[in-house]
C-alpha cells in the first residue's frame, strides 16, 4: 500500500478517537487517508497529484498548512464513521467546516 504524504496514521487515529495500539483498522484508515489526500489535491485545483499539491503549498507556505491537514483528517473521520453512501441522517456533501478550512487555499 502507498504511504501517506502529509497526514499520518497516528493523526488519523487521534481524529477518529481510535486507540493507537488498535491495529485491526490500520489498512482501512490508511486507505481513507490516501483517498483524502488525493481528493484534496483534485478538489482544490493545486495539481493533479498529491505530490504536486504538496509542492505548491511548500513553495507558497513552506509546508502543507494545518488547515489542509485538518480538512484531510475530517474527511477520513467522516468516511470512517459513515461507511455507506446513504444513511437516515441529515446529509451534506462535505462538512461545512471542511469548506471553511480549504477555501482560502483553492486555486481555480
């Protein structure tokens, strides 16, 4: 499996409130993390790959901003807790906070 580029498994587990020594879901969580990183790269228009997005942020800010890391962690948490596309709850495309975090960094 590919490696996470700008978030870590430890950060994902903390976001999802999973004990660090619980390893049963590590592959699933890593997969969600990779998808979140990729989704952000495509959604934000900062290159067609995670590496291109990281290079863009590094050039502009010196590193990937915490807002972007938090947005990726939020996506992972949503996907982890809601593993099916439809549930009997209020639905939205992405959490409103997610939009607030990434909007200042988007390129059109």
